[in-house]
C-alpha cells in the first residue's frame, strides 16, 4: 500500500496544488473576521481559556431564558482582567449586573442574537419549512444534500418516537417539493448526476431507541430497527437514499448489525449506506468485514467514510475506564488510514459505492487520483462536506468533481448548540486542516505532504514516558471497567452463569483457623428472581464458633502483626490476581445470589481488586518508619502496628467489594479478622476464603463466620478480645455497635475502634441551566441503578422551579422506558431486589417521604412479578407538592425518589443539607458560580458535579460521609489503613560524650 501511494504522490501533489490555486484568495465564512463567528473563532484560537469558556457558554445559551440568567452567566463566564476579550462580552461581563435596565437588555439581546446567528450558520433550518427552503437554495447552486435531524440524545420512548416523527414530518415536506426539483447536472429519471437519488437522509440510530446499550446487542438492534424502519420505508417510497450515521464506539457493533438487517430485509432496494470512521484503529477490519459481507450476500452497499467527530470523547472515556484508546492518537495516522481504506473501497467499486467525506485537500486529491488510477466510474463515488463550512473547498470540488453533497443538519437551536460546539472545536483545533490552510496559512507543500512523512516527523525524537513506580511497584490504577463492545465479554457472562448454576446448592461451611467447620444451623441463600433456586445452604456460626474464631484470630495476630509490611502487601497482590482470574465466575454468583446486573457485578469485583491493589501500596508507604523532628543528637521514629482482632461486618449490596475492602485493610495493617457477611450474600462472602487461601494467607488470620445477628451479633461486638469493628450497614445497627463498643468488658485491655459507614439520604440538585440530556439519565441511574440498593443512591432530587416541570416530565418518561426483570438478562437495566433488604429500605424512604408531606406516585407491579417472592423495581417517583395523601407501607415495592422544588440555589442547598445524613450528593449545573457555591456549601462526604452520586472509585473518589452517615476515614483513601493500626514512636538519644553522628536530612528512615 505504501508503494502504491508513493507512486501516486506526484499526481496527488499536482492535483492538490491546482486545487489550492483554484480557491486562492477565498476563505470559509467561519473564519471571516468581519462576522461575529469569525471573531469568536479568532479569539478562541488565540486564547485557550477563552475558547473553553466561550464554547461552554454557547452550549448553555438555549437554557438561559431570562435576562437575569443570561446576565449572570455572562458575568460568571467572562468576568476578569482579560483585556483580550471582545468588547461586547467585556461590557456584558461588567455592565449587565449593575448597569441594569436598557444597558443589560441591549447587551443581552446583542449577545444572544450573535450566538444564535452563529448556530444558524451551520444549520440549514429550524423547521421543516426552513429546511426545504435551504435545500432548494443549495440545489440551485448545484449541490446535492443529505439531511440530518438534530437532537439525537433521547432518554425515553416518548422522545425516540418524537425524533422518528420529526424525520417523517420533514420528509413529507420534501415530498411536496420533490416534483418541482430538476435533477442536478442534467440528470435523468429523477436522479441527480444521472444515478443518485435526489433525496438523501442521514439518521443516528441510538436516537430511535432510548435504551440502546452495548451489553444488550440484540435488544438494541431490534429497538433501533423498529424506530428507523418507518423512516426507511418513507425514504424508499420517495425513491431516496438512507445513510446510517456512526456515533460513539459503544454503538458501533449494533449500528453495523442494524445496517445488515435492513439491507437484507429489503434486498431489491440498494440505496442504503453506512458511515465508517477512519480515526478508529479498527477501521481497516471494519471496512474489510463489510465488503466481505456484501460479496457473500451479493448485496451492493454504500460506505461514507469520515475521519470521525468523537475523537476527544473516545480518548477521554477510554482513559477514564482503563481501556486501550480505540482511536489513532496522532492526526496523520487518521489521514493515513483514510487514504488506505478509501483505496480498499474504490478497489471494490463494483459492489460498494463510496462517499468521500472530508475537507482536507490532500485527502480529496488522494481519493481523486486513486479513483482515476483504478478507473473507477464516476457514478461509484461522490464527495461530501459539511453545510456552513469550507465553502471554498466545496466550490473547488464542484468545479472538478461535480458530485458534491452537503451534510445539512436541521432542527431546534437547543440541540443545535451541541452540534455547533463540535464544529467550533474541530475548526479551532491546532491540527484542523481548515485552520492550518485559511488561518495559519501553512506551507502548501506541508499541507499536501504524505501523512506517513508527517507522522514520521512528529514521532522523531519523542521518548516514551517512564512508568512511575512506588517502592518497587507500579503506580495504582483502577481496574478497567467492563467493555461490552467486546463480544467476548458479552459471551462470558451467560457462560459463567450457566457454569455457576450447575454447582449450586452445596453446603457452605464456616472457615476457622484454616479448617472447614459445619454446623447444624444452616440458612438457605436463594436467587431473589427465583426463590426456588437455592444458591447454597450456609452454615451459621453461634456463640461457640465465634469464641473459637476470636481465639484463633488472637493467636494468629501475635505473629502476623510482625510480618514485614511488604510481605503482607504481597499477599494482597496475590489475592487481587485470584479475583482477576475468576472475574466472570464471581460476577455470575452475584447475578444469581443478589440480583446484580452484569455491569454492576463486574464493577463490584473490580472495586474489590482496587481495594487490594490500593491498600497493598498504602501499607508499603505507611510501613516505612518515619523520622519525626530534626533535633540533632536525637532520632525519633514513628511506626505503626496492627491493633489486634478486627470484627468485619459486611452488607449484602456490595457483597465482595466492601467485604474485601474492610477485610484487606485490616489484614494488610497487621490485624487478624473474624468476618461476618450478610445473610443475603453469604455464598459470595465464602469466596473470600478461596481468595485468601490462594494468596497464601496464614491460618487464623482470616476466619469466615456467617451467622444470625440475633444470635451472635452482640457477642462478636462485645467480645473483650476484639479491638476493631468495621461495619457497613444501617444507621440503627451502626449506632448500636458504637454504643456497645464503648463499654469496656471484663478482661478488655484496649479501647475499641469503630469504623462505620451507615448510608444516607442523598440529594441531587438540578440547576435551571442543567443539561437535561445528562441530568435525566444521571438521576435515573443514581436513583434506580441496581434497584436503588446503593448507600450512595439518589433518594431526593431538588429541582429549581424554572426547570422543574420540564425535568419531571423527561424523568418520568425515561423511568417508564426502562426494562425491568431478572438481572441475568442483559436487556434488563434493573432486576429483582432481595425481598427483606428491599422492604426495610423502602419503608425507611416512605417514612421520610411522609414526614416531608410529599405525594407518592408509583408504577404498578403486576401480580405475576409479585408472585416470584422477590421484589421487582417499579421505580416510584415522589412529586414534591405537599398533600394529605399517604400510601400504605405494605403497598410499596422498590426504591422511591422524592422530587422537590426550590426557588433558587440557596434554598436547594438548604434542602439538601437538611437531613441527619451526609454521604453523597450531586449537582447538575452549567453555572460556574453555582458550582462553586455548591462545592462550598453542599456538605456531604462525596459531592459530584455534573455526575451521578453513585459509582465511587477507589482512590479517585475515596468514599465516606459524616454526620449520621458514618464515622471514620474514607474507604479507598490515604487515611483508611491508619484506623486499623496503633502508632508507636521510638526516640533514641544519639549523643555519646558530647558527640553525635552527622545525619542526612531525610524524611524517611529505612
């Protein structure tokens, strides 16, 4: 391929130079400094800080519906001493607040008008009438079109159907005009250029099915198909062309499958295309696969090749989740891939029509010369550019290639602003071809350079960054989030569930001092979605077994506390490897025993791995004696030792992560452990026995003792040989533990340390400028993900009055669109709640809701779901208007979300802070001032800005609250291990006969 491209390079360069000559003296209107847009682009390219603020302001503008709101945001975004600000924004930032009256109104109107006109530059119309008028104008200029409806972020079936209807409406309008249009370039038979349909429509498939998600490939494809097919039928009725756009990588596989099914269902209609993205590392395989499929099925296809519009998003998401970056990380690599793949498509022109979508003159020239060299007929390829951009390029293309189609977005300005921001970001990027050409005036030869040469120059002299290490181990990183775009991951879950299911029903013994111990008292753990399916029969520890376990732990502690910290950490590293090697089996067990969804189960095991990895590294750090003070002639060293026996009492909702976190913290700190898992998840808890055995932990250091709290709970807490109690659960039990632990029992020689995480009543605030495309699904997930059974789950959402009705409408519609059912089915976002745990949780929320006088509104639960014995989630939403209405407690199933009004941000924060709990909270806002205010005044342990209140990650979101949400340092944070240890200081006088050794000024003493 390199040789072929190199042989064409002289022709490509010649073609490109001719192209540049033909457009000399012209510039895209987007860079015209005489217009507002051009000025904004100029300012943005000169000042990165202004660029960020300006584009964020553009994004939020449609939500600023009052003069006061607009004025406040102008001031927040643009106030300061930056003299480079454009005058209107500088004045707006300083005058709108105190200028008042006419000044404010004029400035606000001017700014809004300019930004809205900037958006309209990239949108062919806001209504179908405007769109048809714009298309008519384009066709008179000799350009074809492809129409794209803005607003692809749908959160409910209602919105998906509205999106579909939006296409049908504009197609009806076009159909009325169609007979008046003459084919372009003397075409015939109602075809432009003699072969192309006159109507061309692009669709973003995820918008047609609000529940699209990679884990549910089949359900996603079916949902997309049901939504898009009516539009495709309308397009076929009009003799038009439908192109399926490619969105983010998470939808790629479903989008390709959707294309195949539509193409096979209507084999006689060839006018169906698919977009593929050259910036994906997989693009060669993607194109090759599609071409092979087309030949195997003898179905002609069309591919529109783009470079890609989500580069930043894909890069950031991959790095956040610990995945390999799926896109090329150097711009020339994308350009190389485009030329390489374009040739592949053109070589298969007999079965694949090619739409070359690019503004890059080097790329366009390469495609032209490659097509000429391969003698590809003109009717087998065309060129496409974006509406409102690169006018000189599109004119030059039309003169040379004739077949130029403009990609024309249309729709409301609200979603249009998101599209506008993407366009502005593309054009102000340093590597933007248009910017380099028309702003930077880069050298023509450099712009037309073979991208392989460009890449080589960029890579020359670059050195690979060294991996940071800490005391001989690599720096901590979170375990990667599961990526369900990978087929192997989707297949692994049902296979593991089937495998685990084949081994269910065994007796689960206690594990004390390295020995299995059975008892006559046994408790069946069952599948909450099918209570007849017994996961295991779990032996229950009584007082005798607890005494035996504590005795064994006390003996083991005496030797374990003196094991070198590095060696204790090594055990945790081995335990982490065990969990990694058994990931899918452990996930499957959670799916079956407690109803976790696939992604939630994987996240739980991943967090357990994170705790092991993080605490191991923390112990290495803390395990080094630390010099205290700098007085000469004296050496003071601070060191830590484990407190003693730790009683770990774990919850059911995070059965592995929280259990492993508390247990491993105690063990690596030099404590021994007596571990009591929840009765609802004791089979999962037993896997800690297997984990520690695989890691080589000495006998007696870890003892597995499930049991009935009413029988052995107080005894475990009260035992005089227990030094630490680590608990996660309800406030009532946590307070009881603290009360009993404060009593010094006969023979007790220490004060007991209690570490308790006791949940919360977590609030999310929705500002009047919040992006509801993010806020609605964020609240929905935080409130009802894993049936709402997370201590960090959102139970109250406080909405500013101006946006209240709009938010509640979208939230309610989104909630009714969610699929419910057994969690082993990936289509179901929310599965069954374990009945007892759910009942207690729900009744607590109902009591609180009644105290606040809220109306309770709930979805009905069908009798057949109630009959399972488990508790399915109907996702109750509580409206915030006071009423005398009360709902009987016995009628309630599933988590409840209270929705309340607030007149302003101050009142919203006051409501959020008004409970006895302070665990997590969240705020969705695009006001810098309100985000700063919330950060300062919204008093919770973990506050999330424009993120859901759930999903904390070890280290990154060290977790824990205060008030009655808990006592102790944050789990997964730098202070957590210290709670399990006693500090000791040894001070030595180093003076002998007036002589003291000369010492290095080191902070750490080895």
